[in-house]
């Protein structure tokens, strides 16, 4: 009798396991297939897509030194700066269902099957111009988005993060990454070395922007830089400002966006504001008061960094401290926009909100595609006693 009951129990367990396995076999692929179909159906980034493939073509310019001739190109660029620019494109396979909510560890998801570099191809300067012009002309806004990587970024991860930015932002525009050798190590010496290279790399970024303006000729040019990439932008603008054909009455760059910028505040205020007025229509700076990575930067530099905000709309006493950052914001002027993302910044080191915060991507998309920023429900306007205005990005309700 006991043996008979045991056989019944084992048989029942096997049947349950079999039915569970069948359910998972039939349900999961169906669910995944539906998610993939919806992701393809509701997608704006069409101009970069390669036919009917899951692949997308983006472009790169780098001032890294090429250290080998054999093996994959993405593994041959080292962390030494070279004044000669290298041009090319990279084709990336992006899993359509990849989303911000799926990200657990940013150091891992660029290495898995969700984002894969399928081909990294060098181009000479003329080929580069021709191919990127082709995409610009085919885009709805005849636009180009230039992305500048930050501190500790290797060449391959800069490419993958650019593909991820385009995927999540979901904007129908060609995308170009300007990659500089920011991977100088995590020590204080490596950080200072990266600062020096970032400043020096401004010359190469200036050359790239000048090339784009004069030969690619996009109708709308957007420049986005993260962290220490902001310092590359600042020094590039120092150089461009001295070019008579660029520092004229017209503005060649529509939007400049700095996210958690690791830029010297005094240098930013004394020079960059004047140069922005001559070269760009608008500068938007996203800051966060709980940015731990920039607090470390502050200790190393013995001074406040631009991306470290003291804004907190729930504490009016901080408005006086925040006003020190608003020296570059003038009342009734739209040249500079400051957005505090503290309420939505829940990343691990409070520095990666430009990769992991949905509200940031929504806000950035609206700012890029609209000449005049439309009203956004999660964004709140705060006016200081001096009349300067900043915006606070919230999680909504």
C-alpha cells in the first residue's frame, strides 16, 4: 500500500512538472515574441536601422592611439591620446525588448547579448562625411546627435553606451560618438590624468564639430556630454569661439546638453557662458544634489564641480546656496536651462542618472525635438529671489 501511494505521488509530481514545462515552453516564447513585435512596431529610430535586421548603424570619431593591427578594431584602441582623428561606423545588434527597468548592473549589460557590436569599420574622412550626410538627409529633422563619453570609458563601452542612448531615447536621428581616452584608471592620479586628457581632447572635438558644421551641414545639431565629457566640450568651445566664421551672429549648434558635468565651475562661468551665446542656441545642464561621484571629484579638486547641485525644492533655505550656481542663469533668458534631477535620481552612485532614469530620457527627448520646450507634467518651475529660474524633475504622481 505504501509502495502504491509512493508510485502515485511520483507519477503526479512528474505530470505536474511536465505540464509546468509545457506551459513555460508555450507561454514564454509567445510573450517574448509579442514584446519584440511591440518594440519593433512602436519604434522611432528608423534612419539608423539596417534593412529588416535588428541592427543599427552609428558613427564614431576617436582621438585614441591605435595600438595593434590584428584582431577586432574595438580592442585595438588604447588609452593614449593621438592628435590625428580616426573615423568609422559601428553596427550594433540591440535586443528590442531592452529597457531601463531591465538594467541591474551597468557594467554587465554592455557585455551580454542585449547589446552586441557586430561590426566596427574604419572610414577615411571623405567616406565618413558621405555616409553620415546620407543618414542626416534621410532623417525627418535633418538632425545629428553627437555624444561625448565621460571618465573611465573604454572605446568599446563608449560605442555600446551610445547605442543604448539611441535605443532608449528612441529618436529618429543619426548618432555620432566622439570618443576620447577617458579610461585612465580609478586612482586619484588616473583621475587627474583623465582631466588633463579631457582638456587636451577639446582640440579634437572642436575639429569634429567644425567638420560637421561645414561639410555634413545638419539642419539641427545636438551635442550631449556626460560627466568629464563636459570638460572636453568646454575646451572645444574655447577653440571654436576663436573661429571668426563660427563666433558670428548665427548659432551653429541648436542644443548643448551636459549631464552631471564634471567641469570646473569658475572656468565655466567666466568663459563658457559667453562662448555658448555665440555658438549654441541653448545649453541645458542636468544636476543632482546627491551625486556621490561628483562629491569625490570635489574632494580631489578642492572646489565645487558644476554638476554638484545644492538644489532641494523641499528646503527653501538651500535657495541661497543654489544661487551661487546660477551665476550663468539670467532672468527672462533662455540661453541656459538648469534642471535638477534629485527627486528622480535613485541610481547606485547617484551619478548614472543619464543612463538609468526614465524621466531624464523623456525630458531630454522633449528638449531635443522641440524648438520651444512644451509643458511637461513632471517638471516644476522654481524662481529664485533674484528672478533666476530652474526646473525640478519629479517622478510624477
